[in-house]
C-alpha cells in the first residue's frame, strides 16, 4: 500500500470520526433539551394546580355568607387559610427552583415566565399569612389572580412551542398512563 493511500485512509477515518462526534453531540444536546422541557412541563403543572386551587378557593369564598367569612377571618387555623399558606410555601420554593435551574438558553424565557407565575402566586397568597380579622379579609379581597394567569399563560405558550419543536408530548411527561 502506498504512502498516499494510507494518508487518504487516515484522513477519511478522521473525517468519519469527527462527523460521528458531531452527530452524537447534536443527539445528546437535543436529548438534554428534551429532558429539561419535560422538567419544565412538570413544574408548569405544579404552578397550574396551585393556581387552580387558589382560584377555586377564591370562588368558594366569594359565595360564602358573611358569617362564614367572619369565621374564616377570626380563625387562623381555618382550612382555607391553611391551604393558602401551603400554596404560598410551595410557590416560594418552586419560584426559586425555576429561577435557579441550569437550563439551555432557549428555555430561559419559558422558565422565567413560570418562575414569575410562581413568584406572583406566592406574593398574592402570602399576603393572607399571619393576618387576622379584618386584615385577613382585606388581604383576601386584594388577591390579584389576573397577573398570575398572565404569567401562567405566557409560560405555557412558550413551553408549548418548545415542546412542539422538540416533539415532547404529555405522554413523555406523565408516561402516557392513567394515574388513579
């Protein structure tokens, strides 16, 4: 075998190896991004569940009688107040997780919107924490869930776009199974 043929074979082998590395790197990067999208979808579900809980609670309180509202305001151990405190605690943790997660740059906007939604829900629900009497009723009356909904919708839209681009569906997140 001639020296020129050996050099050509070495060059071709090196090019094939580099091409294989590039393809493998792209595959692994896409897999990493998909993994983070799945994680963000799970976090979005947590924010949406907490938001739905607060929204339902506010709806229930809006239909409550004056006596029920007074009982709620005077009882710091009321179930509704405990629910709001729990949501506030969970959203504070979730907002911090979302704000500090190491993510690929293209996921930052979606994560920031979800973090903003969790932060806003935390701010809104924590207003009631530790309040008693008329202060508790005032804090309940001042809940602004529209701002939370705006962030939830924006984060969901951005995440939906990313999930579509990377072929991530709910089945990837929840295993495609029925949970009872």
